[in-house]
């Protein structure tokens, strides 16, 4: 029990490091939540900070998700504790304690979770997500990919704990998509905006307008 608790606490602490937010602060002195999609993740770093940093930031967030299960394994904790630790990292990323419970969508840490605990589910996630890219339906592809993970984990006989973890993982990612980092602007019609968030992962039906919000006011990168 002690090892499991320690793993969850350590994973939560690692997941709470706001990599994308720190990148925006360090390079441009901005709060990334005020620009582009407002998401504290690699995709918004691409839009608002630096395209060249999307890969390292994304990899860092994947590592955060993988850290929980790996720490639990290093402490010889059972699979259920590995799942709990992985989910703790995702929760810390999505509802970051240092950013007043705002954060990212959890996709990066979710990939890290799957990488360690269910490689077959990760392969399905990647395949469905790529299909979404090819069909120019990226948000829908990611949602479908997340929902596919418990099905594939079950088919791969990854165990009850991992399958249940994938169910919770998908719920965390989709819940954060709907809640975002706060209530929608008053100009967006309710309840339609909640459906728009769930299906399109944004408040504004116009994707370009949404991901490029306030970008014309961005300061130059710091030397």
C-alpha cells in the first residue's frame, strides 16, 4: 500500500509540471492560456510559441504520462497501482494545481500511459488518430481513438485494471475537452457550445479563428 501511495504522489507531482506553460513563459514571457486555443499543450505551443518546439514539448508530456506506471513498477507496486499512478499524472496535467486547475487536454500523458500499460491500445489509438488526420477530422479522430483504447486493451487481454484504466483515461480526456479551461465566452450560444467542444474541441466553429486568437498581439521571442 505504501508503494502504491508513493507512486501516485510522485506521478501527480511529475504530471503537474506545466511544460507548455513554462515554455511560453521562457521564450516569449506569455501565459499560453491567453493565446490560440488556450490549451496548455504541445498543439498550442506550435501555434503561439514555436513550431520547432512542438516535438520536444509533446515528448515531455508523453514522458510525464509514462512516469506514473514506471515509478510504480520501480517500487514493485501491482498493476492497479501502476494504472492509478498513470491516471494521477493525467489528472495533474489536465487540472494543474499550479495553474489554478487549468491545463492541457491530457492527450500527451495519455499516450505515455498507453505506451507503458497497453501497447496494443496505443497502436489502435495512433491508427485511428492518423485516420482522423487523413479525413481532416482530427478532433473527432482523437475522440474515437480514445474511446477505442479500452476495447483494444480488453481484446489484448491486458487485464481488468488496465481496461478500467483506459475507460477512465478516455473519460478524463473527453471531460477536459468539454470543460476546457473555463466557461465559454458569452458570445457563444449555449448549450450548443458544449457540443461544439465535445465534437470539435473548441468553442468557435471556425477552427482558424479559434487556434489563432490573439496571435497578432504576440511579443517577439526572447533572445
